[in-house]
């Protein structure tokens, strides 16, 4: 089956799944009336998933070896490599337990099932910063590289939760057409403070800390205009924080064609970088917010020429319903498939491969 046919099949399945859901208004109303709230986020009713974290971890460990064996055998027959089937480290287990106890829509089991890899650095407070890779088809030029990031701001719960939902979608439907690098929670310390906060453990807004031109002047001036709001503190110097340094290194080494950064709660799609922006993702319409000193869109989009899509969900504490999550993903994949920059790079890659094989 061709790449495009596989992609069309994926999109069709996702659209079918989304069409089976109740309306956005109906489902949100049902959630608000019937489900309890924890830390501002809707809590799933099946609390049984979280009653015994240690039992969940033990069961997950018991199947690690079997999972690795199945994955290795599957790789022989399927040319799509999705993730390393390594055991969860102690640091990942600890992080997953904290995430599962904080977010109502991500269980400990959901997190452990991802078998995350750890970044080489840890957060300010020593927590693991995890990532997942979904590689392209073996021996094929990928259509493009996509970096997906959630949880830059720790108090935007839904930005983490939706990335976990999309990880599950990639687990099931990844076609190998794109090369994905996914960081579901860049700022674990912010999320996992006793009271979740926008900033990292040093009190720095990571989305004002990236080294944009003239940062030394522009960032303090912008912060002063906010009345030196502690939630907007850009840091002592550009790129001062380990979390922003990590993302900068990933961008430098992975060289993404598109960065998708998830935030809340402005209910829109923002865009920085070369054309063309997506007009809509689900119910979210394109509405540019402008650029700010030290922001990711300014750093990577304006000054590095990477397409940066900023998804601003409607609520920081309540996940979109399943239908909207699926439609947003479908719209994103459609945008990526039709991306002219991807098509140009794919053609260039094919020419390069042909030239190399002729040597």
C-alpha cells in the first residue's frame, strides 16, 4: 500500500471515530455535570485505574520483557519503527506516578505504557524530561520531521493531556510517513508543584526565555510592561533554563520542519514562520497573536525559519471532548500531508538519495 493510501486510510478512520461522538456542547455539559473536578481538570470517572499505583507499576514491569519480544518480532514484519521497547527507568516510573496523580485524564498506566526515553538532562528539581519517537518507514525519505511539545507552561493541564491522547493515536495509526519527536511535558516541575504554576521551578516563564535577537533589551522591557508579573518573568539571561536549553538542543539536532506547541486557554491557532499556516484545527481558527521576546514562535519561527504552530486550547483545565481531539488531529495531519515545504524537501531528499546511490 502506498504512503498516501495509508495516510488516507488513517484520516478516514479518525474521521469515522470522531463522527461517532456526541456533540462538543453535549459532551462538555455531561462532563461538567457528572464528573468531579481535581485541580481544575475534569477527573475521569474510572478512578480504579489509579487506586493502586504500585500494583500498576508492578504489572507493567511484568510485561516489559514480553513487550520487547513482541516489538522486536513485529519490526521484522513491519517496516515502521515506532518506539524503543525498553523498560521504564526508576525516574520515568516516578514521573508517571506524579503525572497520573495530578492529571485526571492521564493515568499512571497510560504514562507507563509509553516506555518513554529520558532526555540527558533533568529539570531544575531533578525530574525526568521524557520523549517519544515515531520513526519513518525504513529506507524511505520521510515526508517531514515534526516536533510536538506539550506542557511548556505547567498550569496548562490540557496541553499535556491532549499530547498523551495523540501519543495513543500515533501508537495505533502511525504510518511511517513522518518522523515524529514528541515531548509531552517540557516543564514537569511547573505542573507538579503543590500548586501548579506557569513557570519552571526557578520561577522563569520558559516561553519568554528563548534567545531571540536583542533579548537583553526587549525581554526586560516587555516584562516591565506587564508590571513585572511573576508569571511572565523571562529569566536572568536568555536561555538560562535547563528546560529551554533542552528544547533548543532538540531543535538544533532533530532539525524539525514543523514544531507544534500546545498551550491554553486562548482558543485559537497561532502561527510563526514561513507560509503557509493552517486555517483551522478542529474548532480552533487561525488568529495570530504576534511575537514576544523570548517566545518559541519568535525564536524558532521568525528567526530560524521553522514552521511553528501554536495550538491554544479553549481551557487550561478541561480537555476537549474525544470528538474534538480526533478532529484536531485529523486536521493537523491533513495540513502536514499537504504542506508544500514538506513536498519540496521530500523531492530534494529523493534527488539526494538518487545521487548517493549513483556514486
